[in-house]
C-alpha cells in the first residue's frame, strides 16, 4: 500500500481532479473582471484616399502606388477586377491597460470599417490590426497611421458610401472563453 506506484497514482488522481476544478473556477472569474474594465478610445480620420482601379490604371503619386500594390497583392491573378478602392489615414489613441488582468494572455486589436451598399446590407473590412502581448504595450498611440488593408466592396462601388470606423479587440485568455469588445465608433463618408 505504501509503494512508489501507489503514491504516484494517488498524487496523479488528485491532480486530475483538483486541477480542472481550479481552472473552471478561474475561468468563471474572467467575465467579472472584464466588466470592470473601462478603456478609452479616440479615433480621428485624417484623410480618405479613393481611386477607381482598372488594369490599365497607372498611379499618379506614392499613395496611389501603395494602393495599387496592395490591390494586386490581394488579387494576384492577371486581370484584377475593376472597382473602387480606398485607403484611410487616421490618428488613434487607445488606452486598453484596464482590460489586462491575470487571465489575459494577449489582445488582438483591429480597426474595422463597417458600411452598407445597395447589393450588400452589411460589410466589414479590417483596415488595421495589432497584437498586444502585455499591459505595458496596451496604450496604442499613432499619428497619421496609414491603413494596412484596402477598403473594397463586392459590387466594386464605394463612391458615396458612409460607414463607421470602430476599434475591436479580442481577448485571448490563459484559461476560459474568448471575448470580443468594441469601442470608439466614428462615421466616415467616402468621396462621391
């Protein structure tokens, strides 16, 4: 009864019983801690660059050259579809330090442009993203930040569209469920 095998088996059974119970209790406290978080988010749009793309188009400045390179990257085939493309320059000041607690492993932060077109009721395009690994880096500041991704639409017509720019963040916990939060919506019209 007091052999090494018996003691090891008892210890492992104890761990296999107690550890899941502790993890479940820890996961249940996460929503309570996240409800206390009060992050501040300020977004300001500097400029919206619009261009109608076709395979015969040539860029007239550096910004259009960047837009065409991104468009060709997302449509790598020989003749990408014709359509409107937009690039948004913005300022961001987001303090997400209050979101971090003992159960937050990292935050995936992304800026989304949400709009409606005649053919599609609801469109969401991620224009910028970042991964925050610790509380010290959770204060995001940026002046005249260029969006990493283009705004395009399925019907290739963005002229006159008005949408909202919103900051979302996904909370990746050490244990428990994933949560998505958002704040800081700003209305951004695209050129006619």
